C-alpha cells in the first residue's frame, strides 16, 4: 500500500477524525491560518521598518540660508 493509493488516504483521514474529532480539526485549521497571516504581516513589517530607516538616513537637515536670515530672526527674538 503506497502513498498514492486513495484507500490509504481515506483510512488515514478516518483515523484522524476519530482521534481528534471535527471540532479540534477546525480550530487547528483556523489557528494555522492565523499563524501564516501573522508571519506574513511580521515579514512585511520588517521590510517597512527597513525602508523607513533607509529614508531617515537619506534625509538630511536643510541647508542654511546663505544670507543668514534665520539666525538674525532667531537672535532678534531671543534678545526681546
């Protein structure tokens, strides 16, 4: 009796149903689906985090004005 026999799979399915029951099998299926979804979400979260870190590294502070007007404004507001 090989693995390709339909009777082998039918008997195996009956034994599994007798041992675990249909209630446990449905819970196992939904738990497995939730685990796969959680894994996919975690993998996407890692990719999003890496992209965000890469963007933060690429962003630089804005270049200061050549006229220095922001420093004059800051100095005048501090002196008041």
